[in-house]
C-alpha cells in the first residue's frame, strides 16, 4: 500500500489507518482532526494521549468511557482534588490503563492546571497551531511527521508550566487529534471538515 487514501466499505476515500476497525472509522469521520476547545476537553485529550504512549490508540479509544467515568469526565477541578484513596481506586480500575506513572502524571497535571485561569490551557495549546496555509495537504501517510517544530515547542511550553508526561510526539498526536493541524490525507473525505 502506498499510504494514500483508501476506499472504505462505503466506497469513500479515507486515511488508511481509519479502516482497520469500525471504531476507527467512526473516530476518524466524526472526531479526529476536528477543533477541540475548552480546558476540560483539552485536559481529557492530553491525558488520553499520555495514556496512549507506548500503546495502540484503539486500546485507549475502546476504554475512553471507562476513563471518563474513572476521572470524573476529566473535569480539572474534580481531578485536582483526588486523594491517595482515589489514586488507589484508579490503580485497581480495570476500565482504564493502570499505569502508575501515567495515573500520577494525570493527577499532578490536574493540580497544576487547577491553578490556571479559565481558558488558559486552551489559549496556550492553540497558540502553537501552525498557519494552515503553510502546510500542504499530505498525500500519503509517509508525508506525516512524528513531530514538528510546533509540537516540540508545545511540549516544552507545557513542561515549563509544570505538566508531566507530554513529549513532542504526544504533543503532535494531540495537535492532530484536536484539529490544530489537518493531517487527513488530501483525498480523504474528512479533509478540511470543521
């Protein structure tokens, strides 16, 4: 396969990664690459991208509702108040990824973000969105970088502000998922959708 857009069961061209499961098709068509705003919504995506590190995204996607239940829908104010008992509960929760370092980072990040002003996380993350006019539409998966100057800068800025478990690759995955960049392939039906 060349890595270019591929026809799905409905005959519509999509990014090839989207066709391996029905879950991916739905995620690709309805969510991935669409703009996400709001501190809690972006906190959720930051956390899920961190939990995905070293794993397949489908593992996270299929447990997303479990994550939302376990972490109070990723409301920063709620997660920032979690206690040692909550940490123990999370480490025992089979509905999420029970990785101690990732759970600890999520709790620590919520505590940091709880001290920020409303809209500050949204403003910071979106300040690293590159000018779409300077980014040609990728024709194949090989055209997509694992990191960019912007994702390096975003990861560095988040770390400088006290956030953990976010490197340039995770930052770029966040940028792709949350619509800061449109990395749908040029022939993909989802390219350019708001």
